[in-house]
């Protein structure tokens, strides 16, 4: 059969249409559906990636919040004992008596009780559950069985701690009594004078009695480990605590307490730590700020940038500072918060650092100080790494002196 040229062209066109139709039906549509599914999978994966990034950021923020919270809890509870131990109380009382010159011929201790931390507490139930202990155990990873909690919107659970009272009779001069009160006020742990009675005894001397209250709460860290590991077998003065008045005991202050006594000569304090620490890598605040309301925090695996402004205006001194996360005061646009330098010569900073634990330990602080005052700034950096210091100081304006120990 002879096919004309026109018919050949028609057959070629028909064959092409058939091939295209088969490709469209069996290949193109399949690939298009597959591509649409892949695009949807890509979209879902992108959403998951964003969720993971957000979750990672949230975890990082939560870790930072936990470190700051722990720091604040440690600061708030540092003035309280971690546990009431009568042996330690005796040693501390004798240290206080020895420093004040007051004589106490007799001491009487009550039983250790658990109740609300108040100046005066009555009707204390020894079997009251201590939620602070539960919180501390939970933070420290102590495993315990889950308990069923009954919610009661009409009642609020009070926070309780251990407490013990000490009744003491004392003799001495009136100045000895005043000195005793001042030593109590400056002691590293909170000791409350519940009541005190005085009566004259001879010329210039007094005798009396006092009731002292001691409080303890469980600690979430090991800042008081030296207290808990105290060895009663050590020699802490005379064998008889009532022989000749107060004991001549050794200094029982921990390293932190000794540092706290030295901080009185500094206007500002800061710490720079490893990222592996349970506390933020950078903490900066005003000295003698027991509530730590002036403190700012930073937590960075590498270098945390810190900015400090010191200004003198109209005869008054102001300060403000910030990290990548915090700033003080919150109204950062102004000159800052007014302060009076502790000494009449220079403005003084003390920065606590520590050695790097490994090559991977890269955390540190780059501190820029803008000194717009008529005073020099003295910065003392303690225990920094000698090879690769954590603390680097830059300055602008008046002189900034840096000393490293």
C-alpha cells in the first residue's frame, strides 16, 4: 500500500500526539504529583526546622532563666543556715561573744522545729511538711515517688524552715552589749534577737538575758558545703565553753564569707565563669546590694559583651550597665542610677574570674567602660586565667586602671 506524503505527515502528527498523551498520562502527571508531595514534605520539614530552632532558642532561654533564678535564690538564702546544727551554733555564738567582749555564763537551746520563718512563731507543728525541702530536692535531682496533690483554692501553703531558739544570760559593760548587737548584725548568717532584757550591776556594768532565733532552709547548691562538712572533732578553742567566758575560736568563715568581708571596699562587683557553671557566665551589680536588684546577667558560651557607663553630672555620680540580655536601670536612655563612691579617691570594681577548664572553655567577658567622671576607675581582677584571660577590659574617657591577682 502506497502512502502519500500528506498521509505520512498526518501519521507522524498522530504518533506524536499519542506519545505526548501517553507521556502526560503516565509520566508527567505521576511526576507532578510526586513533585507536589515533595514540596509539601519540604514545607513540613521547614516548619519542623523552625520549630526545632525556636525550641532550641527556648531551651537556651530557659537554661539562662534557671541559672539566673538559682543565682537569685542563692543570694536570697545566703544569710540563712542550710541546716540547724547545735554544734555549729555554739561555735558561732562563741565567735560572736569573743568579738564583742560579752560574757555568757549560760546558754539554753530549744528543740529544732519546723515552721514559718517569722520573727515570732507560735503553735509550731513539728510535723509540718517543708515545701522548701521538696523544691531543693527536686532541683538537686533527688528522686521521689509522685504524690497526689489536692488543690484548694481557699488555702495557701506557707513556706517553712527549721528554727531554733537560744536563751542566754550575759554580763558585761553597756558598750559590750552594743558591740554584741553590732556583731550580730554584721554576721554572715541571719540571727534574730527576739527579745533582750538589761539590768544594772555595779558601776558601769550590766547583766541581762536575750533570746536569739536561728533559721535554716534547704539550699539548692553547695555554697554551704563547708558548713555541712564541719568536723566537730577539730579544736575550736577551749574544752569548756563556759570557762572564762567566750572562746578564742578560729575564723570559721568560708571563702565566700571572707570575700564578702573584703567587698566593703568596692563600689561594684562582677563574676565571670565557665558556661558549664550552674550560674550565669557573667553577673554584675552594685556592692552591698543584698536584694541583688541592681544585678544584670549574661550567659554566653563565648564572649559576652558588657557595657558600663559612669557619669558625673551636677556634682553627682551615676552608673548604668548592660549585657546582651539585661540592662540596669530599665530606663537606659538617661544618665543611670545615682550612687556615692565608697572611697573618696577612685571608683572601684572587683571582678571574680577562674581558670579555664579546657580548650573548649571559651566563655569570657569583653567589658567596655565609659568613664565620664573626674575620678579614676580601679579594677581588680582575681583568679583569672593566665594564658587566656576570661576578662578583657576596654575603656574610654578618664583613666581606668586594671590590676590582676
